[in-house]
């Protein structure tokens, strides 16, 4: 067991955990941030995606010790001052979910993608999102949502 | 019918018995104040009772569905559960329509066994055709009651009053009562008949429209709490030791190392070995510290599976064919065009993204379990049996879950959590790992299908013989006109635990039938669409085929070695589907990719076109997995590919361009749409592959990523 102070969504959260415990387990089970989902624990489904210093990572394969000196953003931190981010808003407007269990990971992955490429091509979106599974098969709407979010961000930036 | 139910509820649902009636006093206690509506002998239930559940009588007396509080907030109670199919929205739309209130005024209370009327479960595409009319009837009766109440207060004839936007209005004076003002302080119970007049779909203003998903914001912010997100004060985390294989016996066990870990409790009760720890990671560590040796008996695997199914009939099965007419041998012998073919369907997994999960809490002899299940009352009854409790001592709560696809009918995780919580004396959460979900849940049945068919030279079908071993009888009957038929389902022993699945046997039977129809069309040198239309009488089936073909531009889609075009369709559970697919074969002729899918659909009056399109598009994407690459590999009682790295599911790059054509039949009752949208894809793709390559792929999956011993190899990969 070791003590960690994690920077999660701008807040400094203190927790005690074995250094090798996955960040996902710490977020969900010790810090009660359950918006980040467990889908496989094997880095194969993307449900657990969080941002570490702006980069999308699989929190199920990230030991908490590796996240200790980073800025962690989870789905709970994507919303800004009660306003949905463009990606969240676009998912809502496109109805880009069914059961919604993959949605947190999809939104966080898409957020990282749009940081990197403000106006990604279809192939770039597919490549960036390929590690995220939606078992309900909502991929066409998620693609549209990411394109819509890209347009919303571009329009917002130019105002 | 009996066989289908055994497939739906495997292992046999232990808890479906007469004790499933909710206690009337509990109900009234929960609903202190306000308006309570009861329905006498709902016709929807009468249709489902007895026949479907071996004579089990569903509750007839106490059923409260609707509550209008003094502040006008409306709660609607149903045992159906939301798993992503969007019934939280579509049912509320129907209630709002009949009750004459805004959609937002309604909160659906779903799948909580202490709060909602008994329900057998959410499966079989039954919510829309049964729960929809049920709730509409209640809402319409409530509206009429409210009008009568207002009429009494004003001393007017109810016929002179109207109801709109949650108010009863006197059009002459424009004075009004809100519904809440009418119910305040009154506890009303009214028994109403099942024949309330309902608004025709042509007049719908809220139903029939694309209302966005209820509580949608909570899904994009991570606020929605799924079963695996539930936490309770002092909650501990549990994990269960799994055997090395199916039907294994424990040879030896050493739990000493695990028991030395801080805060860990090992629970050893017969064959059940589990651990409880203060944190989830600790529980997994404790499990790993247990040394266990198992003896796994030899058992069948993929090698020889289909011979096994053919040669191991279930004892005591019903030997009568589902459909028999004329003489198939005579008609086949004299047919001009003949085709005989075997089709094989692999076991596949549901693989819901949220694995099975449960939180159990014992409190003064009462057990409460939050869990992901399609059958909250079924799970309650499993718990009643497992712990020798009475139904009123068990409450099962089903938060809207990370889907199920037919895979979450049983209460495995609920019982495990309850056992561990009982031993620990604290609430316990159990969340299955991905490999547990792939191994210890249950599978869509594997199946062997034999078809032989004959037609005259002009394309008129004359003989159709169809035998399905193990996958099930759903949609086994041909929708085409054939004078001579012999169609039979054969129940067999199954090497793997099997059960319900989205589109269950309908997918297998449609794949075989529609592939065979395509083969017959080619053998008769007739266009596959024309061949089908020639043998169809049902106008709705004809309409979906024609609509899909038109949108797809079927008549101008001529195959090349690189591009293939296929069509398939049918009907089941009140839904009519036709699917056209365009596939691309790479230049080496080795790989297949689906480029475009057009699907036409008719399920009667559409309740929410946006939700329906989402369901249908999702069904197509899910269908790609079973069609091309999903299959469970197993040998000697072990699943060989229990991870997403080895069990491929459809991903972004597998997704074709999808176009949905909805035929909204406002003149017909609404049917469910969760399942049948899946069944056209596999045959359309197989038929498209044939059109490009001349190779008929007769096994699902058609193009797995790699060849595996025990499987028939395919010339194509995906």
C-alpha cells in the first residue's frame, strides 16, 4: 500500500492503494468516480478510457503509480462549469448511444482525437476509435457525432 | 413453444411459480397518496399466460401502473427493463399520448420488484406489443377518471370537458384543474376493463415522434449509475473462484495464503469458493492466492460438434414437425430444380460491454440486490429459492444496464453477491471479469440445419424440407408459398450452457432459408429478388423486399469478382425485414468487407422513428459479428477464446454505410423491433459473397479471422 495524491479533474484527491493497482480500479472503487467503466480489464474495449495529460489511455492497464504525476481527466471532468463539451453535446444531439455503457470511453477518446486533429478525416476517426467497442453497434452515429463535434468546435473557435 | 421456452430459460427458471404476486399492502404503502389505477385481467397477459409458461397463472388482481402525485409528477411502473433498446422513452411516449400530458411529466419506474407489477421479463420483442397497450390502456382510463373527477367538482357533464397538457379544462369558461390538484389528498383505486378506447396511431402527437432518449444527458456525463456502479455504505468486494473447466470437480484446495491477507474473508461452502475483501483489487489478489486443483472430465468441443448435435437428441422431445403439408418426397422427386444443403451455426457469446454485476445487502432478514438482469422477478425467485426466503423478503432492483442481448436472464452474479454478503455481514459487490463473462454465462445455441428444396422451371417452389438441430424453432416456418413442406426442430443435448439471444434461432433459420432461396434462384437462373417475389403472398413481406431493393438499386447492381450484391429477408415476432448488402472482395479473393447495407423494415405503427432506426442500425452492426467472424472456440470443457483479443466483435472499421427504410403502418398494431432487424444481414452478405465469387458459404461465421482446428475452413477471411 502506498499513498497517492491524484490530480483528477482539477482536484487533488488523496488515496491509498497498492502501486500496481490499475487506475481504473482506484477511480471506481476508491474515489467513487464510476463514470469510467470496466469493460474488459485487458485494454481491448476502451470503456475505461481517461485522459492523462491530454492523451487517451486505458485506465485498466495503467498502474495508479504511473498516473501519480499527471493531470487525469475522467468523463466527470469533461463537462465544464455545468456546460456540456462539444463532444458531449454532439453525442446527445446525434443520439449516439443505446445502452450508453461505452459512451464515457467514446467521449473521452473522441475528445483526445479532436485535441490532436481539429478536423479529422473519416479514416482518422476510425483509426483513433478502433479500440473502443460499442456492442450495441452505434458506430455510425458515433462517427457522425464526432464530425458534428468537430464542426461545433471549429465554429466556436472562430467566433 | 415449449422448446423455445426451454431455450429461453436455460437453466429452467426455478422461480416461476404462483408465489410471484406482489403484495397489495406493500403497493399501497409505496404509493401513499395520489391516484392508483388497477386493471382487471389484462388481455396482454392472458395471451402470454399458460401457453408460454406451462400453465403458470400470471397475477390478475393487483396491478398498479400509474401514480399522479399532488405536484403533477407522474410515475409509471413496469417490470420491463431498459437495456439500451429505448423502452424507457417509447413507453413513456405512449403513456403521455393517452394521458394527455407532456413527455417530461413522466418518470418510468422500471424493474424494481418492490415497486412494479410482476413481469416475466424483457425478451422476445414483447415490450412493445404487450406492455405498450397495457400502459396505454391504463393511461386512457386514468384520463377519463380525471375528467370525471373534475366534472363532479364543477357539477358538469364529463362529456363537455377536455384534457390537455396535464389539465382538465372546461372549454366554456376556460377554467381548469391540474391533474395533481384533482388527485391531491385522495387515494383512489379503480378497476377498469381492458377495452378502453385508445388514440389511433394516425392521431398521435407524442407517440410516433422522434423524442430524444429519456435521461440522455446522464449518459454523456457519466452520471448514470449502472448496476456495476452501485455502492453501499460499508460495501465490500467479492470474487468467486472458477473451476478449470465445465463439469469439473475440486480435487484439492489450499486457502491459507488468501486468508492471511489483510481484511480478506474466504467463503468455502461446498463447491462454492469465494472471497470478500475491503477493495476490489484486494479481492482479485486473494483469489489468485488460492491454490486449487480441479479434475475436468473429457467433453465435446468444436471438433465433431455438428455430428454431436445430430446424434444426441434430447430425451423426451416432441417429435412432431412444426409444419407439414403434402408430400415432400414426391414433390422433390418431380421438381425441375433441386438443392440440398447443410448449414452450420457456431455458438456465439452475447458479450455485453457491462459484464454481469450485482450488489447484495442483507438488512434485518431482507435481501436487496441491485443487478443487471432482463428478468428482475426471475432473479428474485432464484434468490428466494437459493436462500429459502419468501418473495417479500427479497427485492431486486435493476438500474438501466450495460445491455444484455438475451444474455442476462439468470441471476448468477446476484446469488454470488448475496452469498458473500451473507457470510461477510456487509454489503458485497461482485463484477464478473471479461473472461468470466465469456465462460460462465451462457451462449447462443450452435445449430445444424438441413434443407432440401425443389422448384418448377418457372421458379414456383414445390417442396421445402427444413430440419434444425438445436438452435431452435423460432421463425423456422417458411414465409414463401410451398405446397409440400416438412419443417421440424430437433432438440438436442448441448455441450455448452445455452440460452436466449437477440434473434435467437430466427437468425440461424433465416440464414439457412435465405441462403437456400438464393441458391435455388441461381439454380433456376432467376433473379434472387424476382424468385422470392414469385413465391410470396404476404403483402407486408413483399413490401419490405421491394422497398429495400428500390433504395439499394438492386436491379442495376450487377456483381463483379470484386463486388457482390445479395438480398435476404423474412419475418418474425411481428417485424418484417429485407436486407440488401454490398460486399467487397479483395483482389486476391481472400478477404471480404461489407461496404453498404440497405434495410427495409415494417413493425406496424412506429412509436419512435429515431429510436427504431438506432435499434435497426445496431442490429445490422451486431449481425456482422455473427455473420462473419464471431464464434466460441472450446475443447475439453474450456473456452479457448474468452477475451476480446481472441473473440472478435464488430468495431468501427467493420461498419458499412447503413441506410434504413421505415415503412410506418399506422393502421397496424406496433410490434417489437429489438431482434428481427438482425436476421436479414447474414444471408444478404452470404448471398453477396456468392454473387461475386461463386462460392456458397454455408457456415456461420462465414469468414473468421483465422482457421481453427475443429471448424470447417472458409476460403475467405474478414
